[in-house]
C-alpha cells in the first residue's frame, strides 16, 4: 500500500495556465492570491516552471465559495489562516462543500455531456448512481428529446467526483449519508437553540440600540462560514482520532 507521501507524489500537477483553466479564473487572479497568501506557492520544477497540485485547485474553489458567501478578501485571509496547514485537497473540498450548504440551493439542470465536462471525466452509470447516493445529482426526464438530463448541485459536484475513486461500496455511502444527516441535523438544532436563546433573545431586547444592531448584522454576515469551519475542523480531528484508535486496536 502506498504511503500518504507517495500518494501525494502521484497526484497530477498543473502549470499556472492549466490551473487557471481548471479553476475558471485568470492567471492574474492566481498570481494575486499568491501575493496575498491565499494560495501556497507552487513547486518549482525544471526550467523554473511552477507546478500546482489538487490542493491548489481545491483552495481556489473554497476561496470562490467564501466570496460567494459575501466575505471580503481580508475575511477570507483570516478564515484560511485558521485552517490546519496540512489540509489535503480532499479536506479542502469538504470545507468548500460544507460552506456551500449555507448558500441558497441553486441546482442546475444539465445534459450528460455538460455534466461530464464539468466533472472533467467520463461518467459511467455506476458513477451516476454513486453521485445520486451522495445527493450530488438526480436524474430528470429528457424533456421529450430522449437525452439524459440531471439536476446537479454544483457546490457538491467536485467533491463527489473526487469520492468516485475512493473504494467505498454504494451501500456504505447510503449508510454514511444517513448517519451524517442525522447527527448534523441534531447539531444544527442545538446551535439554533443556543443562537436563539443567547444571541437573538438579547438582541430583541436591545434592538433600539444602533451599535448593538450593527454588531448583530456583522455577526449574521460572518457567523455561518465560521460555524461551518468550526464544525468541520472538529469533525476532522475527531474522525482521525477515532480511526487511529480503531485501527490501532485491530
């Protein structure tokens, strides 16, 4: 079995032009993010050519999602600074997918050819079943033209495609989704109760205070991504500890 270091060495690399094309941004944007510290520097190869990896691509997607949530570059810098420095491309994709859940649902309808173009690969029927099990997409009627059409969650597509190569049975994906939905709903209910009782209640009592109103607006604008970051970081740490203990026991 390949070690984690060997697996990282086998991951694809991109030039700055290829990274820009894959991420849907300009080369100038990538350079700018690099100067702001939002994007780690590339590895310099022969002929002084910079090589970027999947983690850079996932970080760009996370930055895009945070901007979509209305965060400024300064706020995004603070957000990224709080993330563990050794996050993999998959870890960053998880952060991005969870942050995206705060945005209003905006699924897109697309034919199979467009879906595969967005995914960057050909998708088998088994792949489509696995993506459907992860709530990434749902099949739709071909609207009379016989073509396959899918209702796709763009925020989850990249993460879902990455998980296609993970050797997890379809039934395990369904069971995992059930566990996650159950426990995240419970966490959301508890957090909502805390916010209602400890934050919203006092705000309603002091809504005539302009400074307090301004503070509440600022909190409302930034709390959701911060709560997601705290949840996913705590979950990642707990999962690593549980897996380490389980496999050590075996």
